[in-house]
């Protein structure tokens, strides 16, 4: 985008359009151009900016122009973005290992060919094919050090479920044949969805897996959110997106090897990239962007610029729609905002509104709402991301920063399938921004009276209190009913003044919440505690959360191990959700205080531990089905590399020891475990095929015995 007049005489674009169309006033001009282009300009090939299309496409606005100015990359050359994090293009490294060369050549010539609605402007009009080849040769020389993991198993069906449940569909279209608990994506084409490229033409399974495992390594501006996925999850989602219907990704080849380019061709391409100032938008090692070119008042009346109606060599070209063009003109010719005081520009630009609402704006659309799933017992609060209304006043600064940084302890809503992506590079900037927007200098912190803290224990409990633990977890202790978030550490998360305001009127923050108004109109519903004084009661609750000892009144007495499973003469088999063994964990408690967790999803042992076995309270009595842990810290995890199989159930031998039945590589395997004289004995038997690959628990001594079609391993401890 070159230069525009910004003074009282109006913008250069306005001047050109007035002369061409004969309109004397910008307002008439905009409406006429808007109507004309809506009828005549093709929808195809125009940049697709979700924040603009959702909130500003029906009527030209300067705010819509501000969103476009950021998201089309205008600020990369000219500065002046009002968004907290201006948009940047992806880092152009390792392309020869991640991107198919033919796809890249086509994309550079016509970005729309690579992805419908691409925000990449046309840059190579007027550039000869030989020069494009030179540019590709240079880009292919930038970085060649990727080591792809040799993964052994991919599951596209599981990837489809993860894609629809983790939050991808907040920005991208759902797959037509996927059915969520609330409906399917059949015949649904959300207008706001960001289109995918043809992944099979663009990349390989291993490269897409690498990108999904760490998108912020390549898209540093956060427009592609970094959903935190484990290694298997990213591979399965990649298999879904690339439509890989096999199971062993090693049978697929990577990106086709790029032809070797001469040093002269690479240098020629580098010169072209430098001349086009690609480094203003993209991170290219060793290249620096040109100095910013502020929007100037000095411009030729008919000079070429980025908003010209026809491509001009050396100038970015955007095939804009009428609403986009009109909104950009309003932004460029008016008093351009220098910051974002209410947050609407940044939240629209980064599409935070796809998941969150703030001050009644945004949130999931009608097309995407039913793909957000979680614990339905909590209503919409159990499946939809929380509002961003006032969070700069709501959250402690350190906690908010940890949320944006993606620190594990900051995830307090495990019942929601949709994940909050981290923005680690911008965590500090976002935190400061929200704090400045939502600052309430008049807000008063809660004053704790030490003598009232014990009353807080009663108020939180169910014996004459406000029954908070009926719904809320308290640390390791699960709620007595629906599993709402843990309230034992609210003092680390929340500002006390916000906490006081929220308890007085929860619905003012989140309409429709299941959280009842326990102090309606500021009046206590528990008049016999602290004389019914609302402020003292809330302060007592806050004080107990912050400084109290023990738990609120009313949790069941779990002392004496009444729910601890203790193996007697025979092993105990218990199915549960277990950390490190997944949602299909099969626990085996052996006499002799050696125990096993078997992953029934992968068909492989996961953990072995010594000491106490397992507490079944939550598995038996809690609706939330939480992930559990062994009743011991002496835990040993099996290493990777043992392969995966199809679990076909288990049998018990005469002594009650389990024999797991596994199909691996088309062959049946029997895998049994038993404990003798303080040692765990593992035996594998098979009738045909090669010996199965196995791994062993780290930190455990291993002895082995082998015979025809059988292996035995003896695990012992010093």
C-alpha cells in the first residue's frame, strides 16, 4: 500500500473515485460504489477476513477498515495498526521439506489457487516465470534441518473427532459427515469459515503433523492458534485433514524432493525477494524489511497504489470486495485510531470472537455452536468458553499471563473439550492490554477479618452454608454433584473485588449461568452466619480460600481407606480413566503390592507401580469420570517403541491373572502378567509372524527368556 492523502481535502482514493464516477460527496460515493460492486464484482479471489465479514461487511465502517488494515498486512509496510498484535505472514523456513514445490509456484503466481480467500496479495504480476522460479529456488534454500518423527500409527477417525472437539471448527468448516452430540455438519457451509488448502497438493502427512504440533513456530502472529496437542493427537488430526485412510504413516513419502538450484539462481531469487520487500511481512533469516513508509499526503493524483483496480508491477494487489474497499477508504481518510481502547478491533482481527463474547459481542455462531461440547450438566458454562468481559479486572495479572502462555496449571475447565490456545509470545502484551482496558481504580479489595475465616469454612459447605461444594471441586476433593471448576485456589486466579461483585450478581457476568445468586440484591440467604452481613460473609469465604486450613464442611469421610481397593488372595481388575494410561485403562492390582495399568486403546502396558493399589471413590461415585492416579508415588512408565495393537479383550487364568488378547500386524498375541516373589512376570505368546517388539518400564531391572513363539520378561527392583 503506497501513499494516500489524509488531510481535509479527502483521500487519494476518494479523489480518483469521485472523478471516475461523478460523485461529489464521499458518503454518496461509498454507497454507490458499495451497491455497484455488490452486484458486479465476483466473490471469488477476494481476501477473507473473518472479523471484517462478521461485523463490518454489511455497511462500510472505519472500524472495519482498521481490521482490514491489520489483517491484509498493510501495517507491515506502513505501520499504524490499531490492533495489539498486527498480522504477519508465516515464517518462510524449511519450505523445501514442508511444502510441495509445484503448489508453492502456483500459489506465488495466484494466492487464490492455494487457498480460497487467502490474505496474501498478488505480488508476482509482471514478474516473468523465470523470476518466480528464482524466488522459489531461494525460498527452498532457507533452512533444511527438520527431523521428522517416525510415528507408527495414525487414526484419521480419531483425528476427525479431535478436529471437531478441540476448537478447530471455531475458525474452519466442520466436516460434512461428522456428527457431534448436537448435530452434524452435513450440508452446512459456514460463511465465516476459513477455507483449508488442498493439503494433499500442498504438503505431506509428516509435515502437516509437524506444523499442527507447533503452529506458533511458523505463524508467530497467533492467527493460527496453537492448540496444545500431544504427539498422537496432532498426527491423527493431520491424517484427518489430509484424508489418509491407512494406519501406518511410514508407508507415505514426505514432500517431493525439490530440484537442486544453482547458487546464481538462488542469489537472483534473493534479490527479487529483497526488492519486493517480502521481509516486511515474513520472517526470512538474513533479510531485513525496508523502512516503514508512512501514508503520505504527497501522491500523484492517479498514482498506482495497493488499492488500485488493476494490478501494478511491484505493488501488492488485493482484489477487494466493495464493502472492503469502502471500509478501507473510511479508515484511510478519517481520523485513524492509534490503539484499541475497547478491544473490538483486536478481538475481531484475531477472531477471538469465534469462541468468546465480550460485552455481548461475539461468541460461537449458530453454525458452530453445537460443535462446542463438554459437561452438559453445567449447561452452556460446561461447553462454551467463558466471556472476556472485564477479564482485566477479573483475573490476577500473573494468572492471566500464565493463561496466555499456555501453562498447564492455568487450565481450570477440564470438562470442556475446546481448548484455550496459548499465545506465549504475546502473553505479556495481552495481559497489559486487558488490564488497561478493564482497570477499575475505584474497586476495593476485600478486607479479610482473621476471626471470620472459620465462618468461611461453614459458608462454603453444606451444613448451614451456601452449598458451594455441591457443585464445585475443592482441590483433590470432588464436588458432591456436578463437577464445576475448583474453587480452592480462587485467590491465585481472581481479583478479590471482582469476586465480590460476581457473588452479588453472577448473571451480570454470564447470563444463563447455573451459578445461583446467593446474595440477591446484596441480601444474604444465610442470616445466621456473621449476622447475615453480606460483605463479611463474602470476605470470610475469600479469607478461607486464601488462608484457611482444611476443607469446607460436608465432604464425606474418606478416612480409613473405605474406597481403597486392596488385593487379597487374587488380583483385582478395575477399569477407569488413568493418567498415563488413557480412557480405556485396565488396572490390575496383584497380591504382593505390585500393580499394572494396561492401555486398552493401544493394546499395550502403560504403567507399573509398587505399594498401595487404587482408590475407586471417584470412579464409582463421581459423574465427572475424572482421570485418576495410582495410590503410590513409586510409579514406572513403559517406554515408547513397543508398537500398538488392536485390543480384543482379556481373559483370566485359574489364579485370576489377566491374559490380554492383542491383534498386532495381523497376528494374534497373548500377553499375560503375574506376580511372584516380589517380581512382575510378563509373558507373550504368538502362533505366527515375527516376535513382537516390546518396551519396558524405565528404572526397572529386566531379565528375559525366549523360546519358539514366546517371550518372558521378569521385572524386579533393587
